[in-house]
């Protein structure tokens, strides 16, 4: 059966653990031997593109990259016809798309013929979530992803695609997540990556100090996600009280580490002092983007 990673929510706890285990297992450089893998980017990317490109090479395959402009999903031709075309040449496609629904349409148009990876959509960023779990486990549990139960993770700022995948992944593994966001920027129920469906692992608050207090991990993301640029002025004003600064980090546990998926907007959602400070693990997080991608690509192959 063809495997996909479109959301963390679609994975059971055991499947998520399988991906995480494969990420840190010795890599099999023949797994994708001579196999082309399509990488499609409708939005810009540095980390995800680097991680995916290098991981495909490390597994013996070769990536073929397309930008949104070249492919023209629903512009030059329908997303379904793009999908059918890709399926004639590729067995695996990883895509960064503006709208998550496009991934579902691509899956429906190619069912069983094209394994899909979501490299970020407006709803989810599952490969980031896998990397985040690896980074948190390394910081707090000697790398043991089964030992995160009871860990407290505070998220501060705009609740984004990244927040959703992070919260679902952590809830699967028994951690507690507190998300602090102002009205209009908080997580809402529903959608394909819905942490609110996971019960009391998640608390939603409006005071950033409540998320930070006692946190073992403090996490933030940009206030203006890709595609929201027209709202920049309003978002900066609405989220100004949700900056992760040294005073907020002071409230966290002594062993707290600070994470950010990046790109960061220094002085907006996070200060230089925090991002460059001793608690920051953001560069290790970047390192684990590739670790995570190796696990995801191996898992698509059935874990063999
Ligand atoms: N975190 C992340 O996905 O970075 P890029 O947008 O640079 O890929
Ligand atoms: N929430 C951000 C994440 C970037 C990696 C965005 O969607 O732009």
C-alpha cells in the first residue's frame, strides 16, 4: 500500500515512532538507488529544500526540482493533470503547496501510484514536526523519543501550520503543549492537522507567560506566514505582546531550550538575545531537518 506523509495526524503513534526510529537508524544508501524523486515548491524554501535534496542523494536517488511557476498548479494545468504527469515518471513526490487541499487532490488523482510528502502547506508542516521531536528528544531525553511523556512545551505567537504539526506530534508522544496566542491567531478546531481533537494534551491560553512558565521547550514561529504578506502591518500590531524575549525565557524551567522553525524575523517574534542565546537549539533543529527527511523517505519505502 502506498504510504504518504501529508500530516502527522494521519500517522498512528506507532507509525510516527517508526519514522522517528528510521531517522536515526544507519542509512541505507541503496534505498532509492537510481530513483528520481520530484520536489515541488510553490513557496520559497531554504531548509526544507536543502534537507530533501541532500536526503534523496544520501539514499541513492536523485531529486528533480520544480518551482510553482514552472508547474503552474491550477494555472498552467489542473493539479490533477500535474499529478498524473508526475506519476508517469516518479514514484515519490514531495511538495510545498499554498493550499493543503491541493495535496488531497493530487493523492486522489494518483491513488496508489505516487507516494506523497507534504513539505509545508497552509495546514501542516509534518517534516518540520518530525525534526522538532528529534531535537526535543535530543535536548531532554538523550535522544529517546519514547521518553517525552510529561514534558511541557510552550508555544507563543501566531498558531501556524508549524504549531499544528508540532502539537499533534508531541501529543502522540505524551508531552503537554500550551499555546499562547491572541484572539484570531489561536488554534481553531478542525482541518487535516487538528491538535484540538487530541484531548487534554493541549491547553490554549492568551497570556504568553502562561505558556512560558515552567516550560521545558519554548517555541515560536513567524508572525507572517508565506501567503499572508498583505496582512503584515496588522499582524505585527496584533502579535507585538507575543515576542519571545529574555524576560519570557526567564519564566521557563532552568533546562528550557528555545526552538524556532526558521526563517526568523529577529526583533519581531523573537529577539536576537534569545535566538543567539545559550538556550537556543535552532541550528540543531535545522540539522535535524535532514535527519527527519531521511526517516520520512525511508518510511515511504515501507521501512525496508
Ligand atoms: N523551516 C522551514 O521549513 O524552512 P524553509 O521555509 O526555509 O524550508
Ligand atoms: N508558518 C511559516 C513556516 C515557515 C517554515 C509559514 O508557513 O510561512
